[in-house]
């Protein structure tokens, strides 16, 4: 039975989370009971480390499930305003850089046109870019680079937008998988994705948040050449409603 006030798809998301969350505490409690009493501090530290990772992943799953549910139900609220593009992007990069540093991955910034502005919800922007950067760090080999940047783009209807991109140095994405990357729970390499962690919802959230801004998202990639993710946001206030539009519903 789905929670009251949710659509069937949203209920499925919440229901899936309720199945996942207890595994964190209960599963680790089982590990504790099964651990040998004479395992020593090394075993205890290993279990504590795994408990912390499991707890963090469970919290992330819950946040991402609820975000998708709100987007589907169009109850997700936004606070749109104009921001200096370079400052906004640089702020997100600064939060992700320590994670990249631990893997000896360098994040380069191509800050495009000086003084440009973008019209968006700053929290949604942070979630979009941090999701893309998090994926880029995971799939980029050690001692490699990731490049983030933006450039002004005029749409066919004359509207001014900013196109952002995140380019990794990973193994690339097969052409047959690229059209499905932004589906929830879709994984190109399921075994590797499990090893690297994540919920399988990050790119779906990126797509829906960008669409809620009236923007587009796409990927370009070749095997052995890494992948580049692009998304566009408006420069000016074009009358976007501060609740997710129907086009942002989960597919």
C-alpha cells in the first residue's frame, strides 16, 4: 500500500525506500552479531566504517526518492533568481573538490563569458551540478582531469541561455545506452555501479530539475574518450512557475 496522497509511481519510490532503509541498521546489526568476539580492533573498525557508509547511502536514497516524488506530484517548489554564473558554478566545484582530491583527480574550470548571469533556483542548480560532478569523479581514473564550464547559447526562438557542461576522462558510454541514461535506476554497468555506490536516481533528478527550469539536458560520449554532460538554463526570467511543470513529471 502506498502512502496517502502519493501517486502510484511516487508510492512505488517511497515503498522502495521503506524496503531499503531498514537494511542499513538491521543488516549491520546482523554483521555485529556475526562478528567474532576475538576479531580485535581491526574488525570493529571495519564494521564501523561499513556502518557509516551504509547510513550515508541510506540517507542519500531517502533524499533522492523524495525529490523525485515531489517533482512527479508537482509539489516541488523553486525560488528563482538571477545569479552570477561563474560564482554559482565555482561554489559547487569548491564543495566537490575535496572528494576529487582524495582520488587525485583535478577539476578544471572554463568560466566562459565574464559577468554573465543565469536565472535559476540556486539549490536546484547545486543538486544538478553536484550530481554530475559526483558521477564524473566516480568514473574518472586517478590522476586524471574533469572539466566544467559554460558558454552562452541562443535558442532557435531567440531566447538567451547558458549551456553548462561537465566533461570526465572515463571509459565513455556506449551509444546504445546514451538515450536511456536519464531514466531512473538505469545503469550502464550494473556490477561496476554497485561497487561505486549511488542510487541510480542522480541523472533522473538532473533531467527533471533542468526541465523544471525550461532547459534541456544531453550527453555526448565515445568509448575510450570519456563523456560530456550538457544542460541549459535561461538567462532571463521567462515566467517559469515556481512549481515543477507537467513536463517535469517522472517518465
